[in-house]
């Protein structure tokens, strides 16, 4: 979400991940995640098994996305 710093109003928002992710409900989804920013690019771990990168200059133009492999228990 982009929020107006002076008034606190939401300027615009963008959904980063579909809520039905295969990692939903896992321990990893409950962990806090922090975005990283450099050179106008925001890299966002979703906490639901994926990471997305967006270009803030073009108001959240998606650059790439990566879904982490599902954990497979040993011996399966």
C-alpha cells in the first residue's frame, strides 16, 4: 500500500500474492517478512512461499516473481 504520509490516506494498493498459496498455513507463512528496497525496486517476500519484485517508479509494475519449492519430507 502507498500511504499519504501527511494525511494517512491510502493512495493506491497492489495485491502481491494470491491468498490460496500452497504454503498458506505453514510455519513460514506465520513469520514476519520485510521488503528490501534499492534503486527503485522493491523485493517483497510474501510469507506464503513466494517472492516478488516490483518497480515503484511505474506504480508497482511486476518485474519478476519466484515461488519457492514445496518442502518434501525425506524419503518421499
